[in-house]
């Protein structure tokens, strides 16, 4: 091969590299101009005062992707929770970031949409959002014990996110931060680039899957969180508190989630819980997954996703209130032992 051919090839490669860099730079600028910004300060407080180790600051406010996230006096994303009034039917919801809905307006949260629907027929119905981003089932149980039961609920709804609710990784990270330990920082500066977060990082993750470099799931995480779900069920039975569990899908790869949802569904049957699988309704609607995400950087649920969750849960909760009469005096209703999404036992 002649030197001239090699020189031309090197020049072509250099030109292609420059064009690729220019394209990435243009994409970086475009993403930063079109995606709303978020507050630099965190809404979270890490503390050893609770075994949850991480809470949301009470009466705080921050901006998530251009939308305000404001907490109440209890440190949850909801309106202030006054003492329970006579005749009020109070529903408390436990969940994680897919129920907190950072990046979505208050009026678009699925818990708020449910509230608006229910109060048309039951004006004294109240949905109280007790979700915290990054929580697992173990922390849901703690929220129920530390806060939820004191609010005198008439119905408990656990919004499970199977994708990571059965992991302990984030929980122990919370503990380390609360203990004053510093988490190992990622030294790679490029991981903060929008183009990396939007596309290149996902390409790297796919390659890791191909070469089997992903970290294996810790079976103890599943066992510990499954035990916590069982404890939540036991608490509900002890308190004669109707309990329902909704399984929320991720906004990535609906079909691939079926195996995990089946595993959680089997756990629900073993624990004799009435679980509402929302993955299949999402699939049946033939929704474009990208249309359910906040933006190219953040795959959390947007307003459309929240609307679908609310639409799917409305008939269920309406039937529950119809059976219970919408009255706080009714405390003995229970759900079928093995039914998926259905009305409570008559």
C-alpha cells in the first residue's frame, strides 16, 4: 500500500473523527438548551435518626427538570395532612420515585389524579402520598410504621416498582452517607455530559451485558424485601387495614419485564395479596416507551405515564370504596387471596 493511500486514509479518519466530535458537541448544546434544568440542592436529608437513613426535607422546595417539587410538614410530596376528619376515607400510598414523580407538576401526579377522580363520588376520600425516591420495600414498611399508621388510614396502597424495589444497594448507600462516609466518586468526567447520559452511557451498558460484566443481583436483597412485604401484609391484617399492591413498570423494555413481574406476582400469591399488575395494561395500550419518560436523560415517569397509572387504578379504587361505602367506620374489608386486579372480597 502506497504512502499516499495511507495518508489519504489517515486524513479521512481524522475528518470523520472531527465530524463525530462536532456532532456530539452540537447534540450536547441542543440537549442543554432543550431540557429544563434542576436545582443544585438536594431535597434529601441523610440521617441516623431513622433506620430509613434517607428522608425528604419537610416544608422544602426544589426544581426537578423545570417543575417544582414541594414537600409538606411530614417530608412527603403532598399537601399538608391535617388531623383526620369524621367521615373521611383516607388512603395512604407507599412508593418510590415513580410515585414521587419529580419532574411532573403536582396536578399531574397519579396520586393527585386519583384523588380528583375519587372525590367526585366520595367527597371525603383523601389520597395521601407517602413515597420517597430511592426507597425499597424495607423502607416502605418503615414509613408505614413511623408515619402511615399515625395518619389513621382506611386503605393502604403499596406502589411497588419491581425493577429495583427488591435491592438493598441504595439502602446501604443511604446508611453510609448518613454515617458520614463518602461514597466512591466516579472519576470519569465525561459521565456528566448530557450526550453520555442520554445515549453513550446506554451503549456502554449494552456492551457490558453482551460481555456479561453487569453485577449480579444480590439474592439477599430479594429475600429481605420480600420479608418486608410480608411484614406490611401482617401489619395491615393486625390493624384490619385493607391492603392493595400495584406493580408499576419501568419505562424501558416492557417485554423484558414480564419475567420479573411474574416473579413478584408469584410472591403476591404466596403472601395472599391482591396485586394489580400494571405492566400488561401498559403493553396492551401499545404505548411508545420513550413517550413515557421525562426526557432523554431521565427515564422516570412523565405526566403521560402518571395519567395511565391513574386511569388503570381508578376502577379498582372506585370498586373498593363502593364495597366499603366510602366510610371510615368500615375497617374489616380484605382482598382476595389470589386474585390479581379485582374487587375486594364481598
